C-alpha cells in the first residue's frame, strides 16, 4: 500500500469499478488484470497496488497477511502442498 500521491501512471487508463460500497477496484482495460484497490472510508489517501503487476515484484516481498477473517481454513497451509513449476 502506498500514499495515493506516490502513484503515477505512465501509460494507459485503467477501468475502475465500485465493487462494494466505498471499495474501488481498478483493472487493465485491455487484459483485465487487477491493478489497484482503493477505499476512501477504510484507507483514506491509500492505494493498494497489486504486487504481481510491478516490474520487479521480488523487490517488495510481503511482510504481513491481511483480511484473513474469512480465509478458508485450508489456505493457511497452502504453501505446504506439493508444487510444480508447470502442469504436472
């Protein structure tokens, strides 16, 4: 999450929808990838930038998990499942 004033778009114009109440979600107008989340009531002046959309997402690893109240119980251990780099 960043201050809204720190965000500068250099190309394109995202499509923004009101997903519920004050929640605004922005997507790439061409491919539909999620880009930003804003909620002026809960997070005034803050924009949540979807990490995977950054040029170098490895440079900003997560430091906390948020919004876990409704998380499915099995998601807490999803990282322990066998993994495949491509389809098995």
